[in-house]
C-alpha cells in the first residue's frame, strides 16, 4: 500500500504523509487505542486527533506503544474552537501535550474559526490574537507545523493579514459533491496544504448510485473511490474507521481513476443529502 508512503512537503519543508487516519467520533478510549494501533500496524503514519474528540490520550498511547520511531509518525491535534484568547490557547496546548504524552506535535490546528455552537460568528479579532500564540508554539519547536481547520477564504485572509508565520495546513470537510473550490484554490495559491476530513461524508455517500457505478467500473469499493477522489484532487484524505479491515481497505487506493470518471464525480452535488435518488429526512 504505497500510497501510505506518499507525502506532501509543507511550505516550511516538513513532510506530511498524504493519507492520514481520522479519529473523530471514536470517543471510547479502548476503541480509539485499538483503531489507532491498527492504523499504525497497517502502515498509516499520519494520525489526526483533536482535544474535543476526547481521545488524545488513547491516540498518544497508541503512538508510544507502537514501537515505531516517533520521527516517522505525523500527529495532528487541534485547539478547541471556542477558545479565542491567546493565554487560554497556550494553556489548552499544555493540556493537549500532557494528555497526549508526546514531546511534540507535528501539526497543531485552530479547530474552527467560530465556536461550534455559534457557527459563522465573526471571531476575526480572536483568531488573529490566538494565531500569535500559535506562532509562539511553532517557534518553541513543540509543534512542527501550525494551521487551521474549517477556515474559508475570508477567515484565512484575517490570519494572513499581519501574521509572521502563515498557516501550513487547512483541514476542511471535503468529499465527492462537497469540494469547496474557492477555499481549495485560495490555499493552493498560498501554498497552504489542504487535508480532507470526512472523505466518506461520515458514510453518507457510500450508497450514492453514481459513485457506486464508478466503483463497479474501477473494481474498487465505494469507500476506496471516495478516498482516491480526494487524492486525485490533490488533497490529503483523513478517513476514519474503527474496523481493522476497513482501515486497511481505506489505504488500499493505489489505482487511478480516469479523467472521465473524475469529471463525472466532479459534477455531483449535495451527495450527502441524497440516498438512492431520494431526499434524506
Ligand atoms: P466504521 O467506523 O464502523 O468503520 P468519514 O471518514 O467520512 O468520517 O467516514 C467514517 C464513517 O464511514 C464511519 O461511520 C465508518 O464506520 C464508515 N466507514 C469507514 N470506512 C469504511 C469502509 N471502507 N466501508 C464502509 N464504511 C466505512
């Protein structure tokens, strides 16, 4: 599964494995430990967690217990979205580091531009302020890269205006039918790498008839087509599963979809809202 060895180089020179293992919604400690351990055993070298996922301790333990040199694993965590004060951000980073039990993170992200209970709120001043804390963390060497998540172009422009160190990564919700061209193009222009959480739309697009048809043509599973699509769009997918066989399947994506199939998938919209041609309730 050579795709697990493929890497992006971030603008600061740090190498980040293209495919990462997502741990959102794996809240049970034992399950998070087992899933992360399975991912590492089958060759994933990029693990994505967040303080709000409540599994940083299990993820850190799995990394430490894996026997794989720390330098070969890329670990991302995130600052809770509601924290918009620099001192609170620094304190939260310390909590993350104590919980995860690693000497450094490879990447530390602002989880979202606004609190989850108030999506869309203008937190420009707060985001600018916490970015200074992120720059300090980066300079300390305890996070080898810094970035953001769920940021749109306007949110990114706020950070880019006056920052000393620009973000290296923007992690967004991205899957077939939800491709967010505007922010992806903007990031490409700024040399900010885009990673994709929920590349399977948390499972909601796995029955989509057009995607199923492509999968049948390729002789691959629907999940593999969804993950391969993200790679061929130039992003880094972060698929999540708690099952060892699916964790393996999701990394077995060394195939190439034709430009005709890619165009067909590019034209799909609202894929997560439509099941078998019916509106979801
Ligand atoms: P499970 O954890 O039981 O395997 P996303 O990565 O978009 O967040 O999607 C995760 C969801 O998709 C989870 O519900 C996960 O369930 C399911 N899933 C992950 N991989 C596969 C797969 N290869 N085939 C079918 N469902 C999958």
